């Protein structure tokens, strides 16, 4: 039976502002995996170049959960929810992607042919087989690819927020708890995209 490896990863669990994002990726056999790595170990230029190719060649999904939902459900649950959204988006594209790859399969339940790997110690609530593994974003190309999508797309969102709220410096620190970010929040108050349940 055909078995597809699917990678999950998130970006934005640690920041004090903005959303958490998640990527979900199945790579084609001929993908140049040498361009991949844990997104944190790639330069911005290499991440963006890799993401472009992932989006062109792979079957992928992106999940975004905003700061208000994070405050409501906590960051771990929000991260898992973002992965679930990403999975559903990826699976919706999968039949057309398989056909384009010339891959035939008899299974009508696509969840049965997907084996997922999640970076970390928790698995999202998805209907396919899934296992979690710490530091998977440095071991498996599919998880690396998911890491790259999540990171690049979240960074874009934070740059957009920087245009709306330039005094907070989101384009520079992407909402992470830098000394400058904490200082401006204490000085002028939290921005509209701040996670109110996070300690400053």
C-alpha cells in the first residue's frame, strides 16, 4: 500500500505577540532535500528560497491561529490546532497533487496512507497515523519543510503588524520576548496583537 510521509512543525510558541503558525508538508521523491534544514538554522534568504520551492513542488498546508485564540485555549493547544488546520488544507490538495505526480493509489480514505511526524512532544488531533519526536525538525526533510513554511509565513505576518504598530519593532524581533520588546510594552502598554496571558 502507498505510504506518504507527512511532516508537521510550528512557529511562534514563544513570542509575546502575534499568531502561532503551523506547516504540514508531503514532499515529492525528487525534491532537493539538501536545501532544507531546521528553519532556525537557515538564513532568511535561504528560508524564503526553500519555501518558494516547497510551495511549487510539495503538497502543503498552513495553519494560522491568532493571538486571541491563543489566549483562550493556551499556546500548546493553539499550536496543535494550527497543525490540524494545516493538515486539512494539505489533505484537500492531496488528490490533485497525487494525480500530478502520476501516483496511483487504491485507498479512498487518504488518512490511511499518511504517516505523520510532528516536531516536539505532542501530536495534533488528526485522523492519520502520527508520532511526535523532539528535534524532528533537524532530522526529517518533511518536518524541516513544514518548519520553513511556518516560520516564513509567520515572519511575513509580523512584518505586516510592524507597519500597523511600528513602535513595537515587530519586523525586527517578530514578537519574541527581547529586552526591547518587553521595555516598550511596559512603557506604552501592549499592542492590539499582544498575547495577554503571557508574562512580561
